[in-house]
C-alpha cells in the first residue's frame, strides 16, 4: 500500500482537498491518502517549511508527500518540483516549502515538473499539476521530470532552525521553528517582553502560567497551562523569541 501524506493551507472546508484526493486515487492503485494537516500557515511557505520538516520525521522510506502552500500559484515566479529526500518523495511549489527538509537530508534528488499550461487551471495547481505529477512518479512515469540541482531551489540559504513562531494549534499553543534538541532546557525564552522558563509537562506549571517545552514533533512550543498563549500573550506567526540564561 502506497502512502501519500497531504499537507496544505487549504483548510478542510470546501472541495479542494477532495478534488486532489480524487486525482490521486484515480491514477494510483492501492493508495492510502493521509491528511497530515490542512491548516498550515496560510500563504506562508517559510513558516510551513519548518513545520513540514518536523512532521516528516514520521514518514517511512517509500512514502510520498503532496505539499501545497502556494501563494504564487499560476505565476511564473516559482517552478513545480518533486524532491526525493532520504527515500521520501515531496511534490509541490519551489517557494521554500521544502527548504528545511533539504537542509537536513543526507541524500537529495530534485526534479522540475513539465506542465501543459493550456489544460491547467491558473488557480489550482494542487489538482492539475502536483497531484498528477506525484502519481506519475509513483507509477514510474518520469517523462515529465527534468533533474535540477538542490542549490537552484528557493530557500537554499535559509537557516536550519528559526527562533520564531510558525504555527498555533487548536489550544492556542505557539509552535516555533526551533528544534528542542538544539536548545538547553535551562534557557529562559523572552517573547513580547515576557520571560518564559522550561517545564516538561503542563502539570508542572501553575494555571495560566507560561512555559516552554519540546512538543511531540520535536519543536520548541510555548504554552499556558489551561490557557491560550496566542490570545493571552498577544502572539502571532512570525514573532521572534530570544533565548538567554
């Protein structure tokens, strides 16, 4: 059974995710479509790149990922690409969305996807370009792929980690682009002028008290025990934190 993880900023409302799945299942036999997430940071491939890289740690060799965060859809400003990183295929726009994955991978092969523009919607490349391309790859049909270098992709000069908020979960907890194993637990984070110390669990902190911890994706996350950090600390995506002693 082939597994395709789907990562988008589309939300679950409307027809878009369903239309892509229809293409995927129509062209590939024995496929398991996994909704990885559909509330990636909207129009923000940079923040999404670090989130996708963290989530991809759960992928297995031979898996695929259809990843769409594509504010430049329909323009000539970005290429459609397929990336093979350590045995996992990623398909989506060349706008930095795969930068963190490429930075951390040991083995990378990159392809540009050829398209026939007259048959493609200018506003829905997820359905008309990327979904068909990843099924072609899984079916060993490589006629539409041209190999390119990883150095030619957007994001090649980005940092391996970023000290900023990249996502909020449904509880209002703030996920950052810093891996937890890259920062000592004795560090005090400063965000919006607030000092935030480390704790391993929510129960180790008083109610509505802020703290940081390493979440299940391996990323530094900032939260309030039984509170909403996004609202109560006035946080937003892109905010930078500092780590001191």
